[in-house]
C-alpha cells in the first residue's frame, strides 16, 4: 500500500495553487531501511536523496491483519528537525528508550527518566521484532501551519491536529497531541477528542466544561505518507539501497 496525502481543502488551494508536497514515499522507505538495518544489526543506510529540510515530524508504525490496522507506535517532535536525522531518530527512539529503562530501572526514579526522555517518546509498546516486519505499515507525518486556537473547539476534524497543554490536578503543566487523522479515524466529535486527549496526557480528574475551557490548544496541519512492507519490498527489488 502506498498512500501520500496532504490537506486538499478549497482554502488551501486558494492560498497556494502551486503547492508542492513535502512528504514523499522515499521518507517511509528510509524509515523501513533504518528499522531493518537495526533489527539485522547492519550498517544504517546512507543519507537519502530527498531534501534535508527542517520540519516537525512524527513516525507512526501500525501492524496489519486483514483489513484491521493496529497502532504499534507513534512518536515525534514539534521541534523542527532536519529530515534525514529526524526520521532516523524517531524510527529508532523507542529502542533507545527501552534500553535506557532496562539499564536504569534498578536505580532510577521517574523524575530522572522524565529528564532524560522526551514526553513524546512512545513507551506504550515493546520494541518491534524482526518477525513483525511483513505485517508493518509506516506513516511519516510532516507538520505545518501551527496556529493558536481561540478555544478548545476552534479546529476542524480531519483537517487539524491538536497540541494541548493543561494544568494537572497536582499543578504541573502537561501536554498531549493527536495527529489530524485520529479524531476522524476514531469517529469522535470535538468534545470526545478533547476528553480523550486529556486522559492520554494523564489527567485523572473530573472533566467539566469549565476545565475544557481552561486548556490551551495549538492546531496544526500535516502531510502524511503511508507505505506497507509489501510496497517497501517491491521498492527494494526495483532500486538499489541508498
């Protein structure tokens, strides 16, 4: 499967009729190359051919079983990264995270882990294993057009991702995000999305309308490309490695 898409709204078309896509299938191929090299304990791929510009980005892995796709990991950064290093870093970040925890578990505290590991690293999943490769799908999201929302409802389902900041019950500022496709894929309305994102971010208190109004929302858009392992394998057979 190959699926690359951005936001094709009339507003965007009017804004830039000469819009050129940022994300490309080669970015997903590069993530697969990097993961395969890691699992085989081989040398990592050389710098790829696509432009090495700086963007906020996310790398998403899913497993495919028939028509069902299950999330296997999704991590990224809102800090603009050079694409070559950023995609490599966020393809493999979970491995660094789990090795770090394994080595420090006997003597660390949660505070130490939080200082050393970004909040966006996905600790929900164990590292991918080699025998999972044939069932994997890789998605690369390039984030653009960040805007401060007027309130928690000032965004569009299927168009905007949302980055939320809120004050937790212990007085600490917490954050969480959903990429633009999440609410649409889950069939959520805006309020359901906000409530789910609060829970994802660790809020365990009662969610009232006043509390929803207190959260800070930054909305953003993205371009995304999705490549399945079967398409990646065809690409490898057609082309020489990087």
